[in-house]
């Protein structure tokens, strides 16, 4: 999608600190990190929000979580712990309307979230 920030990062039109990419996913560091490790796991397919998922995306979403777990392990946070978050629409604070899984690790994370 031409007017989407994350489609532009995926296409290489906007620079991103990419930590993983494969045929379906690109993962890059969040530009405003909220934890020592803050990575966004993003499908190459443009899907605006979780509200737009269909059953054909089930494997894709599963692969996003498996990617998050692999990156957490790669960075040594799998035993300490980490958080994975999808924000959806206004009250959850979604600001980029191309789904992305936040991976946060490296500090104690409060619950409930703000
Ligand atoms: P959300 O608020 O859940 O939609 O998350 C969007 C995230 O994208 C925020 O945490 C932003 O800091 C992050 N972000 C915005 N622009 C960029 C960018 N160019 N590269 C990396 N992360 C970005
Ligand atoms: Zn997009």
C-alpha cells in the first residue's frame, strides 16, 4: 500500500533497523523504544488492524508470535521474560495501521498496562 509507513519500511523506501526478514515477515527496531529490546514484527502483507484478519491469515499470525519468541531467545530474554502486544484502534493507541506485534524485553514490565 503506497501510503503506509510500514509498507515503506518493508520496501526499503524508509530506513529501518532490520533484525530479521523472511518471505512473510520483516522485524525492525522500534524508533521510540519503550524497553531495552523493542522490536516490531510486521507481515509483508498489508493488513490494517486485527479487525481485518481472516482465517487465511492464521498461519501468518502464528509465525509472528514464533518470530517474537525466536528473537527473545536470540537476545537472551526468553527465560527472564518478555511481552508481545498488538494495539488495535484508538483506545489501545494504535498509530500505524499495518499490523505489527510489539516485542518488549529487558526490564520489568508493569501490569496492568497503562
Ligand atoms: P502502535 O502505536 O501500536 O501503532 O505502534 C507503532 C509503533 O511504530 C510505535 O511504537 C512507534 O514508535 C513506531 N514507529 C513509528 N515510526 C517508525 C519507524 N519509522 N521505524 C520504526 N518504528 C516506528
Ligand atoms: Zn502497510
